[in-house]
């Protein structure tokens, strides 16, 4: 085998991501597959899939939602759901992480459980 016939080292899976800043080889002008823009022609599989960075979900937002839903357990998780939710809403604004809706849902459900507790206490206090 000559040197040009030997297989080139590289990833076995062509869909593995290429390290940042490394461009895949482009076809030479005048050969099949050359588009002039650095992209493969339509219908061809790309050389690599760049992928997109996944957005993180705020952990306090998840905790706020869980505590808000479980607020009926001695109503302590309802208070924690409200506190965690307020902190998580501020963090999602500052960091740009996901979870704002879960944080708001934790605040709302925690508030509803505390309102239900207040209504029960009010009814029991005025029934005497």
C-alpha cells in the first residue's frame, strides 16, 4: 500500500462532533459536491452535526414546583415552594436558564395551599 492508499485516521462515526474551530475538508472547485459556500450540496449528509448547547433548567425552579405541589404536607413545603420560586425567577432572569414557568407555578401552587390553610383556620375559628 502506498501512503495515499492508507486510511486516514479519524472518528469511526462521521456524525461525531468536530472540535471547536476545526473545519471539515471541502471539495475542490470544479469537483462534485463543491458549492462555493463551504456547505455540502442539497441531499448530501453534512460532514458533521454542529449541535446546539442545551439550556440548563434551574434546579430551584424544579424544587419550587415540587414543593408547591406537595404543599398539603403540613404546609411547610408550600412556604418553601414560594421562597424557592421567588429565588428561581430572579436567577432565570439573571442567568438566562430555563425554568421560569416552573418557578411561577411553584409560587402559585404554594400560595394556593397557604390560602386554603388560612381559609380552613378562618372557618374553624368562626365556627365556635
